[in-house]
């Protein structure tokens, strides 16, 4: 028996993810329900629950799938401009309803180890994609091979979450540049001394 | 008519906050309810609701009150060790159930402007308390007076939220030192060039 990739299961997933994104554009995360997603996607609610136990899991899955598949990894020829491009996308994304929803799943699932593990795994995938920026920079001699790239990436991204969701202060278009300049200056200074 | 500071209203608030902290040590934020807080504090649920409309608002109020009143602002004689002490407290706090609950209110109230404004205001209070660290460092000649202290504080704190709640990776006792050294090295390098 032949099993086509992109068969029924993949079509259902694509329809469910698309319905989730559409609904997140229309309403807040709080008012999203499994029933409304099933209806929009044209599938039975029970088949939704077979695959995703909660809306948190579904949103986490849908958003990470989109980020890994669709958000390009920049290649501008220099680490500084690559990282600025990454932070500019992140800043835009976290201000969108979809990005807000992803953040909201973090609070809602903090005490659900299975979903924390899923989030950890998906972040690992994205981090692996972005590792190439650092590898290229090391190859170009812009960055020391001893650098802890995961740490740098978290130092670069943390303020976006902090400002948008924790202190609720606005961000502006200069922020990605300021963040990258501070972190790269720090890295250079630490290596030099 | 005499109105004593620390009268009935202050006693009720103290009892309610204490009940909130006790319950947060015993159970997760998800299972905290206004009814359980009222019962523990020995007040009527209706009088709770007169003052706090939701459990999010109450938790936000209780935790910020405790942080502003009780978490000391370090004075170790040098900016580096002051900031390390601040991040060590933050790291411990965010791993406690009370700190986790505070984070969870952020996701739960993202679309409630009134509570976002409250969070912004309370952060402003804490930031004003911590400003003295930077003022002392500027007076000692350790830091340029042109520095944007709010930006530095957010750059220092962001990774704690990022790591504990967004990527769900563990933190270790070296993290505060690493973060402070990277940011201060960056700041020095940017000013020097």
C-alpha cells in the first residue's frame, strides 16, 4: 500500500494550522477554542483532540511549524546585520496576535511538563537553524569559536519578551540595533581582555 | 474623625496578601481562586472583590507590594557586585512559586489594558528603587552619565525570563555573573569607541 507524503494527514494538519492562524488574527487567544478551530478547518472536533490534547498544544505546534518553515534565516554577509535582521523579525512577530498567543501559551502551560518539553524541543529546532549565522561569523573571523552561541541568542532576544510582556513598555525600530551593538561590543571586549 | 494609618483597611490587605502567598506556596497559580484566598484570610469574598476585580490583579498587587517593601536594594560598593546581587535575587524569585505566578499573570492579562497599566506602574516603582545603583556607580565614575539605565536593566533581566519561561532551560548560579560581565563589558566598549 502506497502512503503519499502530503496525504490526508498532512492536509488535515495544514487546514487546522491555517484555521488557527485565521482565528488568531480575528480574536484574542483567550477567546480561541478547539471547537471554533475544528469548525473553521472543516474537521470533527474529536479528530482535533486525537492529535492535540489542548489548544495550548495546538497553538504551540502551529506557530513553531510556521516559524521553522517560513521565517527565513538571514544571510547578509556580516554577523551584525544578520542578528539585527533576526531581532527585527522577532520584534514584529511578538507584536502580532500570533506571537502574543505563543507567549500566552508559556504562562498557561508552565506546570505542564509535557508542553514545557515540547516548547524546549521546538526552541532547539529554531536555535539549530540560527546556529548557521554564528558558524558563518566564526568562519569569517568575526566571532571567537569559544563563544556560547545559545547564551548570546538568549541575551539578544530576552529584552524583547521583557519589554513587550513583562514591563509592558513599547519597543521602537532602533531597539534591535541597540541590542545587537551592546551584545557584540560586550563579546568583543570579553574576548580581548 | 481620626483615621489611623495601618487601620482596618491595612490589616485586611495584609491578611489577604499573606493568604495569597501561603496558598501560592501550596498550590499552582492555576488552582488559586478568590474564594480560597478569602477563606484563608478570614474575609468575605465580596469584600475581596470590592478591592481586586480578578485574581490576576490581586496576585500582581500582592507580589509587587512584597518586592517593593521587602526585597533589599544591594549596596556592595561596586556596580558589578550590586548588579550580580540583583540578578541573583531575581533568578531565585522567578524560580519560586510566587515568581512563577507573577509571570503567569503577564500572559493571562495581556489583553486587559488596565492590568497592563498596573504592571507598568509597578515596574516603574521597582526601577526607581534600583536607579540608586546606577546613580552611585555614576558618582563613583564607574558608569557614564549618558547611560540609559532602564535599557541596561532590561538587558540584564531579560534572559532570566527567556530561559526560565520561554525556552524552558535551566539556570545555574554562574548565570548572573556571566550576564553582568557581558553587559558591563559591552557598555564600557561602546563608551570607549
